[in-house]
C-alpha cells in the first residue's frame, strides 16, 4: 500500500514538473512568438507589454529586393506599444495610416480590446508625425483619453475632442496601477519629441527621437541645437540613481523597429545604452565639425547627409551642419545636461543653457577669485559646473534680473545686482541668499584682473554691463540684445543715453566687442551700438516709424543694419 502510494506520488510529481516546465517554455516562447491580426503583427516583449507593428506576412515590413537588387517592395511600417497594468492601460503611438487593408481599424481595436479587457485606456504619442498618429480614426470616437505632449500637439489639439484630451510635459507619469511609465523630453526630431521609460522593466520607448537603425532625422538647425542637448539630458536621466535603471539591461524600442536590421553592430542585442553613448559622441563630432559624412541618397531636400559613429546615425543637411559647427569659434570644454561651457581665452568661459532661450553665462577668472556673470534659466548644478573650470572663490553678478539670467542663483550664497533691478528680482525668484548691490563705475578686483561696472538701462531699468579693459571686451547681458534688443522698461530717450555713453566708453578704452546674454558666436560691436543709437534717434524724431509686432508682449519693432529693436508704442516714445 505504501509503495503503491509512493509510486503514484512520484508519478504525480513528475507530471507536475513537466507541466511547470511546459508552462515556463510557453511563457518564454510568448516573448518571442509573433501573432497576426489583420494587417498587424503582435509580439510580447515583456509581461503585459506588447509590440504592435503595421505589417503582416503577406505585406512585410521594410524593403524587399529582387535578384538584380531592384527594390520590389517597401513598407515603412511604424510601431505601436501597449502596456497593460492592473488598473489601466497605455497605448504609445498609432502607426501609419493603413490603406492597404480594409480591416485595419477593426483589427487594431480588437488587438487592444482583447488585451486590456475592460480597463481604461490612455493613448499618447512620441511625436506628431503622421506615421505615428495615422490610425487615430480607430479610436477618435472610442471611450479613451488622449494625453498629448504639449510642445508637439498644442497646435494640433483640434483633431481631438475637447473632453477627451489633456496636455502634459516632461516628468509626467502614467500610473497604470502596478507599473509606471515616465515621459522624458528628447526634442530634435520634432520640437516636442517624447520618450517613455517603463519603470522596473529597463525598457525605453523612443519613437523616432533617437532613430531605430536608419538614424534620427534632423530637419533643421534648430532641431539639431535642441538634440545636441537633449541626448546628454536623456543619458543623465538614465544614469540618475533615483530612477534605478539597470543600464546593462536597458532595451530601446524605436518607432520603426524594422530598421534595427540595418545595425549589424548590435548583433542579436537590442538597442541599449551603447547606442546612446555612441550618439552623444557623434553629436559632439558634428558640433565640432569633425564628423565624417556620406550622401544619404534620400529624396529629401534637407536630409542629404549621413553622419555615423558606431551604431548611431544622424541624417541631416551637410551645409546646415557645417554652418552650425562654425557658430561658436570657442572650444567646448564642459557639457552636462543643463549647460555647455566653451573657452573664450585661457581664463574666460561662456556657458550656454539647454533651453530654447540659449541664455549665456560668463565665468571670468583672476588670480585670487572668479566672477560669474548671470546664472541661466534651469541650471540646478551650475555651481558644480563652474567648479570644474576654476578652483577660485566665485562671485556672482547679474546683468539684470530676468528669469533666464537669474534662474540658478539658488546655487550661490550671495549675488550682486544693480539695486534698480532688485524689485524685479523679487518677482522672478524666492532667492534666500544675500543680495548685494553694484554701483555705477565700480571696479571688481579679481586679482590681477579688473572688471569695471557700467549701468546700461533700457532692456530693464537696472541693466548692467561689465568691462574687461585689458582684454578689450565686455559682457552686456541683454542691454543691447544679440541682434534683437527687447526694450521692456526703457524709453528710446534712455536708450540713446545708454548707447551714447557706452560707445564713448568703448572708443576711449579700446573695447572691441561685447558678449551678449544670448551668445551664438555673434558678439555685439561698437558699430552695432552706434546703429542702435541712430535707429533710436530716428524713431524719437519721427523720421522712422515702427512696424506692428507681437513678440514677447511688445507691440512694435524697427529693423535695420541686421538689428531689431522691439518696443511698446507709445510707452517707449516718451
């Protein structure tokens, strides 16, 4: 009896073990096995995470060639990703508009419905291009919510029913119950491109923000200026210990997965951190003008050149890239996710922020201390960046108190400012450090290097310029603009006084140029100061009339000699 029962028990254990092994094998195969529903192919890439591609076995993705090498088929299929949590589900992108199959809408709705069951569904997008929003019609009348990256969709929201959409920006978290998906801004391919990190799974969904094998497409210079800053930002985000990303296991799923076959360097691996590091290095090469290129062969006016480094590819315009590499004559010496520093001379640096404002800060080093002029917009680690360039104690002085020049003052225990701008400073920040006041004609002694202070009101009532007479240059913030002077608080009468005084000072002391508050290789010159003076005199005398303007709350502008002056009429004419 005992023996019989023991045999039965062993048999049952054996059968149970086989069942477990079979179940495990089935589960593992589920991560690789693809299924088709209508024109779509679905693959499970993680637990309750689905990769949906707009192709099937009869109409495959990518390119097909005959024996002679002639292209016989091309389907630029794009990717949809579905993440199902315990409480809700998130759908990322809506592929191309499929015209080659009559059942595309029904098939896509079926795929989603079967996997989310009765859970609420949110649909979001990596960017606004049609090959990623193409199947919107399948869901536009469904009970779903559209969460839209604001930068890319603020002008396209008319496509969505008002009661069904909301905007969001970087750091937005989609909480699906047991899993969270976080949005990270990676502009460049489009102005508002978003990527999405699946917390706890080491998975990043990138759309076209970094490319899928064919490379990332950059359509203009502005796109590249954003992208060269966005990639380090993404890398820093992934490296942040708070986000608990296993960099060795990181998997990147792009917007056109079929292109991955174009990257033999990857082997059998998914795109991962190596790809991003290659991309960062490539962007540095493009920015410095050292990247090698090959013709793209694309039928696109802008995208005429491939840049490649390792597995990373950027497709852009050769002439635009060459021009961009010449914007800054200064050598880049430091970059983090918030600021890039370039060296003007041995003891002087310019730092440019990563936001659209391209705001500039300047570090001036003497023998005993250093002076930081302005503190950017969003530069939370500006003090640490400065410490990589100088070991001297650092004074901080502001050209004026606008937020794009005072955004990072919290990094420092005290600041210096024209007292006239002190009230403006209170409106811009809740700074808790000590505020000290500059005086007109003050000399700041940095030890073997003298910096002279001059009040130059107009842009703000307390705008201030700093001069290094020995080196024949100065730092003017927005006092004279950077080809674009915004006359917020001053009048033309006041601007005439400022430009007259500044021009005389520059002539007397041999000042050759002024580095402005938004520097892109274009310092202000004495001639530009004189041009601004002449334009102001002509406006005030009635000889020149302003044109309607709608920039930055200013209603008029004048333009000549390559210079804009934007102002409020009649306030500035008093």
